[in-house]
C-alpha cells in the first residue's frame, strides 16, 4: 500500500444528473484541471464537489446548496420533467480511495417541491454498506439500512433527510462486528476526504478593501471555506465506537474554530485577510516563506527581494497610493522593536526596527487584538497589518497595488504552500494530519493571470502535490499552461 492510498482522497466525481451534466464521470488525480468553453460545466463540476464536501462536513442540505445561483432548482438538469407528485431533483456522487479501499457514495436529492435527500448509497469492500430511501413523504426522515454482518445482517433506523447519512454513521454504529467496523472505516474515509476540501477564490477587490461589505465566510461563501463547520449533528464529538469511528459527523476536535467570531491567523476563502495570515506564516516557517517569495518573484513584473508584513499606519488606505476605502485599525498591541506604533509609515519602511524581524514580530499582537474587529467589517489591513513587497532599489510597495493577476497568484500560492492549520477550514481533528490530504478547489484558477503567471502557479502546484499532502482541482481557460508539466491531468469538458 503506497502513501497516497493511506490518505483518503476523492478520486472520482460523478455527475449523474446535475445541471448540464448527465452521466458524467470525472477521474480526479492529485492535480486535475478542468478546461472547456463557456457553459461547458467546469464551474458546475466544482459546485457538485463542494456540495458533497459541505454535506461531509456535517452541514445541512439547505446550507450546502445555498450559494448555488438560482437555488436548489438550478441544480436540476435542464429539461428534467417532474414526476406525478411534482418532484424534480439531481444526482451526484464520488469515490474515495484510502485505507479501506475504494468507497463509493451516491446521492439522490429532491430539489422540488421540498429540498431533501431521498436516497443515499455507500458501497465498499464488495458490500452495500448503507442505503437510505424516502418511505413516507410526510416525515422529514429517510429509512436507513446499514451493513452489520452479525446476528442481524442489516440494522434499520430512520435518519434525517437533510443530512448526509454517511457522516452520521459513527454516531449510530457500535463497531462490535466485522461488518460494523467495515461500515465505520468506509464512513470515516469518506468524511475525512470530503472535510479536507478548501474552496479558494481570491477576490482582488475584497483584498484591497474596495469590494464593499465583507462576508466573514469569504465573500459569499458561508463558513470561511465553503465547506467548514458542521452544525446540528446529533451527539457532536462523541466517543470512539470501534475502528474508524473517530470522525463524528463533521464535528470533531477543534471543530467550530472557523465558525467563531474570528478566524485568527486563518486564511479565508476570498483571502481578504491575507496580511494577517502572511504575518503568521512568515514567522512560523522561514523556508516556506522563502519558497513563496521565489514564486512571487517569477510571477511579478520587476524585482522582488522580499515579502513581509508590517504594522500599518492609522489612516493609510488599504491600497496605499491607489486609495481604496478600507478601514484601518492602526497598530494594536506592541509595535515591534524600534517601531513607533501608529506613527510608523507602513507603505515605505526604511528605518531599522521597521523592517525585518522587528516589524514582523509586531504583527501577531496586532492580529490577536484586531481579529474580532475584522469580522465586523475591517478591510484587508485588519488588525493594523499590511503586506509590502521589497522591490530592492525601487523601494517597498504595498501588495494592494499589485495587479489583479499578481494578487490572485500570491493568494493561491500561499494556499498551496500551507495546510489546514493555516486555512479557515475544519478538517477531521481526530485523524493525524500526516494521514490526510488537503484538496484545494480553485474555480477560474488562471483568472486575471497571463500565461506565464498561470504556468508558474501550476508548476508550484505540481511540486506541492508530489509531496502527497496537497491535491488540486481547478478550472482553467487555457489548458496549454499545463503542457509538459508532470502529473497534471487536464479534462476537457463539453468536447
């Protein structure tokens, strides 16, 4: 068994009947890019994956589909006719590979007239491990049957029709028989893989503080990542119940951190809090930060000698000379060695103590002091932190003055170089991080970028995917950016 198979990962996405897709099966490798013309269904494929990921994290069905433009009915394939009861819906599924072998999950969702999961099937190890079916339309529940292989071959019980039954199995299955342990191992594998997704959509206008009111969940994505946070799962973080039962339906150890009133030092989906996160990561791992600087150097026009977070002067706008309307909180807490608090100019720092370790050291205190304020509407300079590029002889420049493509590159590169502990997501806390793979989902990955920037970003993704801890599923306009790069799988939709 190789190391990849020991880390649960979604290796196939099925769009049986979803939006424009019918009977579509997408094999997913460590680095998969979807390409195709407008309307080919690239974004829809990622949307289906995101719905599964949200459900796997324990979210309700209504919350899992609430960001779909047009509502749940928009997920129904075009031309689908209602049955005699006026019901229409969609079907999606996935296969998760891992220690338990390939495990398949398939869902049938009713979108009209009521939103509910009307059928679910979990299979693995040559067995049907879980099935659910709607037997009484008047009740908000489905009849579930899961594999037992004991004195009673199958256990039956009702489950709520607005939750993923697979994520609830660890709360229901005792793990006493071999069959029950197989069910638990398969359910754990699926939940771990689905909870390991991070939806990343850097929004330059929000990162500059010019995008109007900021959503705490990352510019329109609920829960900072679109897949974080499990709520309403009965039993919450219950005790272990046999092999594979450590995952408690998406509400494990550390769950809820991304749903609190602040995401201290954790990057949100829109990357609007990039300065605070860079302040943290630049101190935690100098080697990783050096790789980030090297990548940014390749993507930006002009010299790049460094990238650092510094305290921001009160009253300086989010985009410096560009003049965004971002609110500034000034420097809270300590201002660092040699810095002079709010009187230090953030966009041009040449004095000792305002650059280097002294300035960076001032950031964590500011981040802790201003995290809550950031949720209530602070701009990208939340907590009085600003990121500047060292341009060598050209001086320093706030990153807000970078072009849209350069900003998006910086944010996506940071995501690829970090992990769940730095991102506002809720992975399975009961499973060691060495046994998990984070999947970054980036719709419009090359948006605003030129070909050189997009290729450099894909090259960085290749290097990170080779380590086995990061996977990438993205959409691109120009598939040629991946030509000649090892390990990149390009799937052409609508062909």
